């Protein structure tokens, strides 16, 4: 089983949790992004895998009207946490199953995005 799906441009790790009166919570934009990501994963045919997995994350920066990437974008490493959290319980049981992880910048898209590939690590794991 290998799954590739394009998700909306992710929230940065820096925005995943907020504090109010000593209580941690996920802001509404993060909850909305996660809900959308889970729907896209399920629509792409995601099935829970219980073995080790390899994950590839390709971050598509938002494009200007001329089609080039905006100068400002989230850091590549900040796209990973939200992505793995969205996949947990949908594609794999726990993110401890991820034994190989790769991330790269990809071509810009009008609204940006994130292409995620998850594959069993035992099939070469070229996710």
C-alpha cells in the first residue's frame, strides 16, 4: 500500500497550539486544516497500516500571480508536525511507526499545498 495525496497548505508548527488561562488548545484554523486533511486522506483511500512506514512531504509554496513562489513561506520542517498529526489514526496508528521521513520544497501552486506519500517501510520505503 502506497498512498499519495495533496493537502492544503499546512499551518506552521509554531501555530499548532495556543495557551489561554494556562490551558493549551488548537486554534480554529488548525482544527479546520486537520479536518480537511483527514477528509482528503480518507477520500484518497487511506487505510490504517500497523507496520513501519516511510513518509515523504513535498511543500508547495504559494505562487504569485506570475506563478513564482512567494518569498515568504513556512519553514519546511514546520510543515511536518501538522502533517504527521493529521495522518495519525487515519494512515498509521501512531507516528512512532514513521521510520523514514523525507521533506523537500516542490514547485509553487496558486494556493500552495502539501503532497504527502506514505508507504510501508519494508517495500523499500521510497515514500
